[in-house]
DNA sequence: CAGGATCCGCCACGATACTG
DNA sequence: CAGTATCGTGGCGGATCCTG
C-alpha cells in the first residue's frame, strides 16, 4: 500500500490532485476496500475477515488493518480473554469515505455498462 | 498500474467493492490523476505534460497515457507533421470521473483538517 | 517532438512456520 | 484466536540511450 506521492511543493494548481492521491493511498491496498465493506456492517473479528476476504494472507490482513487503523478508518477493540478476541469496526469517517467511493459504481454503470436504455441482459 | 483484483466469483455482497476497485485501478498510476487534471483543462501535448508533471520519466508518461487511452479516459490525436505533434484530451467520462474523485477533497477537508471552526490543535 | 528499448531497484503482496 | 517472523516474487516506476 501507500504508493509514493511526489507531492512535495507542487505548483498549487495540482494541490487538489495531491489531496485526492493521499486519500486514495489510504485505501490503495488490494484488500482495503473489502475490509471497509465488512467492517461498515458492524464489528468483525480477525478470523471472520480472514474468511470473508477469500484468499488474503494473515500477514497482509494484519498490515492492512494496522494501516487503516493508523489512518483513523478502523477502531480496534481487544478483549483480554483466553482465547483472545479482537474486533474491528469502521469509524464514521470510514463510513463517509466508503459511501463516497461506492458512488463510483454510478459512474461505472453509466459507462462501461452494456446499453442502459431499454433491454436488460 | 493495474493492481491485481482478486474479483473472481466473489460472494455478490462484495460485487460493489469489485467495481470500485476496477475503477480505482484505472487511475492507480502514480501520475494518472495529474495527467487527468491537466487534460481536463484542454488539449495538451506530450512535452507539456512532461513539464507540468515535474519529475515524470518519458517511459512512464507514455505508459500511463496509453493505459488511460485504453480505458477510454483520454483521446490521442496525432498531427502528421514534422516535427510530430500529439495532443491528449480527457474524454467526457474522464471529466465525470475526475469530478467524482475530486469530491474526495471534501471528505479530506471534513476530517484530517485542522479544525475549521475556532481553536486549532 | 514523441516515443521505443533495456536494465534495475524498490515495495506490495504471497506462502509458510512459529507463538502468547 | 490473533497475530509475528522469514523468505520469495511480480511488476510499477525510474534512468539512460536510441530513433522516425
């Protein structure tokens, strides 16, 4: 995740580009969006995520969760029990961001769509 | 660009995630947004882009332009003159997409912003 | 001017094994 | 259960040289 930015002292005109890039970099992980999708529905445990996101490795899951947490998109709740229990939940910011991003499906539908006029596939 | 997707036969629930991921992958290049920013203002030549996007290499510029063109976000116009002249312009889809993406600055402002009311941390 | 070709470094991601 | 540790890999991005 966290693709390089090259946003050092840009020409002000592209200040907006830089901001958007920063935002996207926070969810640029291969699984970040999937994790947000799951956690916006309510608290989810580590193992649950591991199953929902079919194919993700423990390491990447951990790293991505940490990154999302650092960016204030996830809250991590640890229950000091045995066996341990940890729950992840999307923050309000994350919900807003996720909503904004899913708004892109509208764009995708308007374009790469298979003729949106009369006949449905 | 074009980060892997892992969107093969997902559980329908995350169909939306997949779509958004596809969209983001089309502008996931380090310079893609910058290029869109420039080309949405009007036709731009190769060398102009090379200067605007300070630090980009010719190779990456070419590759990114090609990718954006393949995704229908840019139109490439070649003027068969000597010396050659090529102009790139953002398509209408690209303008829509770019507008959607810059909408993320609003989110960024709402959050990671330094308290827009009275006391700043 | 607008690229194509080639070589290379770095980083995200993956697979596996081990632990509190 | 929820991680950490270690090793290996692909591919994006960069630098440089060459060309129609």
